[in-house]
C-alpha cells in the first residue's frame, strides 16, 4: 500500500541525501511515522503521538547538545576540545554540537508536523474529532516548545509549519524568520494546545495544566523583551495565570522529595511537567547523562565525567544548609547509599585510594563532581542502566519547581522585585523544600540565583540568562556571567594545593586555594565572555547548502514571506 506520510521523505531531503536539493536543515530521519493504512482506533493514534516524548526522537538534542548550555552559562566546568568551546564562549559555525542541537530540535518539529497535518485526513470515522484534536494539540505543544528553545539559542530561525506543503512546493530555501515571529508562532501552537488538551492524561503526556506551564515559560520570555512592541503587562498577566493554574492543579511541591527527583523512581511523577522518556533499549533510547557525567568506574559501568564538575562560581551560591546541594553535586564527605551498593555505598573524597594506597579516583580542579541524573551501575539500580549510554531515568524539559519560580517572575513583571504574598508563598515553598528560610520579598537577581540553585545542570539557566539580557541589556548579562552571579569567581578559577599535598592531607580543603591566573598555577587566565556568545551561529553544514539563511530574517506573518501552501 502507498505510504501516506511524507515526513521520512522530507527528512532525507533535509539531511542532504538528495544531492540535487538545497537543504536548510540537517535532520536524521529518526522515529518518523510510516503509515500503511488508515487510523482506525484511538489507541493507534496515541501510539503514534507517544513517540513525541521518546528519547530516540530527541536523541541528537539531549545527547549531544542540551547540556552544552550548562557549560556556557558557567554551571558545568569542562574545557576539552569542541565541547570546551562552549565553556569559553568561542564556538563557531563548524562546532559539531551546534549541528546536533539544530537537527535534534528540528527532528522533533518535523515529527510533530506530520501528526498535525498528515494524520487528520487519514483517520476513519471511528476516531472522534476530539481524539484528533487532542493528538494535534500534543504535537503543537511540543512544536511550540521546540521553537522556543530554538529561538533562545539561534534567535532568528526558519519556521517549518507543514512538511508536505514544503515538499510539494519544491522550495527548500526557506529564510530565517525573526525571533518575534517565532515567538508568535510558538504562542499560537501553545494556545491551541491549551484549548484542546484534556484536563487529565497519561502521566507522561501533556494535559491542560502542563501545557499552560509551557505557555507560561514562553510568556515570561516574550514579556522580558522591551524591543518587540509586545504588550508586556498582558504577557506577564497571562503567564502568571497559566503558572498559577498549573500549581493549583498539581500536587504540592512540599510533598515531593528533591533527593529522588532524578532517579528512575521519580519518572513521570508530580514534579514532571514535560520529560524526555528514557529506557534501557540501546543507544539513543535512554539517558546518557549517567555516562557523560559520572566521575569514575567506581560508581558507573561506563564513565566520561572525570573532568566535569560544578564550577566554583556555582558552588559558592549554595548555603551549607541547602538540602539540594548534595543531590546536585558531590564533594568531600558526601555519602550516597544508592551508589556502589556492593561496597556499602559511596563516600566522595577529593582523592580516593585503595587498600594499597594507589589512587582510584583523583582530584579534579573543582573539587567536586555532578550528582544530578547519576544513578550508578546497573547492579545499583535494578538494571535501569544499560551499556549503550541508555539509563532509564527521564530527562526533564520542565518541572514543577520551575513553574513555581516562573509564577514569581510573572507576578514581578517589569518591576525589579516583588513582595506579593502569593508569589512569595510559592517562591518560599521552593526554598522550604531546600531547607532554606522564607524571604519577605525577592528581587530579579536573587530570583535568578534561586533558579540556578534549583535547576543547575538542567539546561535552564541559559534561558534565564537570555531573559535577563532582554530585560537589562548585553552589558548587564555579561556582568552576571563574567562575575558568576556576583560571586566574583571567574570561570577559569580552580583549586590548587596551597601546601605540599600527599596521602595524609589530600582530603583536607584547608590545604587548597582558589587560583585564577596562570602565574599562580591556573590553567587559564581570566575567561571573559563577549556578547557574541549570546546568539549561536547557524551550523555551517546548514548554511553551506542553503546560503539564504545567511541573509536577513523576515517576519513569518508578513504575507509574501510566508512559505507557500501554509
């Protein structure tokens, strides 16, 4: 029977498989729906939309790009090779991880487009219009959120609304669209999703409350801009209403344990608003963070994380009493009973030695390593870690604490602070869960610091930086990054021995000092980001085949500039 879907064909064209075509995206044809007959049941329809959430669909993005945003924001210290360019803010259009992020997000968009445009015409009479609308709503919500992420990294990006129409037109030279019009397109998608999603759904799927949370994030982003002529007050009000609706229709944050949020047991729990669904099913089907970030083979079957850790600037933001700290990053003396179970658990030391005195785990420059998303060896977690970078703990794209903090931001609006009782109630609930005292009011910078403490290593702080930049300008945002949120710890800073260190005193912090100059033993002198780091270049692999993307961006809603067939 004839295949009705055109997504796979479009993906091949956009991946450059047809040499005669100019492609403007480099997209791998992963998890594209192939249809041999009409949809005849709601179950079959939902089986297709399930893949919107799957790790394989998102794999280029979450495996090879997502956490690079934590590096440029100064949360993750790592300076090696092409990945290190993100830490230095020196990435160029040939950086391979840019290409992975670009095609990873467009993979999801192309898949969503096929659901939006190609499924409705081939549904039989046994599938109700409400079922069709719900499937389309899930796809539009996901597409809208992907466009938000795209535009916060690249700003002006091409809007691909209809795969089939693009193929029919034969014109793949689509221009970049302005960031303002990308926002508008994403808002239209999320408005539709809110109007057509059900009040309740399978726990991993979007519902009205979750879609409104996503729309709140888009709303505060748009409202942060003073340069696009948006009605900022109205956007902040809409975002506040959306976030509050989600909060009031979700289990209280006070009932959710932070320490287990990044384990398999928390998958699709009440904290999860939108998460990439992971499983032990082979390469690209699971969470790769357990491999990429684990310190050593003592706590992981595979490990690449010895040289990665929380920056000193990030570490300095946490109070000693902050309960989130040891579940976010590990440092000397922290004990984790769920890691290295056969050995009775794992106690972090700057330097670990075996019974013969040989070094098993060596000190790294940050004197700390990442804990968030690390769940150990397969034997430690009931087989929920595979051998192909495929752990089964989901990856959050948005979670409930983010919604609480987004509500506070929305209520604050264009002001520099807020003491609104409801906003502070939910802001302080985030702090209460972390064991921190209530505050009577909060200013915007302190809100960003709280967000960083809560959401470190979740690829959210880069988006926070962009909103701050929209509100306050390039110079203010650069000052925040280069001073590491006012700690005055440059991102080059590292710990070095202050005295002669050996096995007798190597795990005593008082024997180390922070250095930030080569003359003092630091690997680098001060690393200073410039405004060029705020907008990533479009990957060279894309612009080489479609030079139109190097031209001026156009308004998608301007009429003549809109792609034919839309």
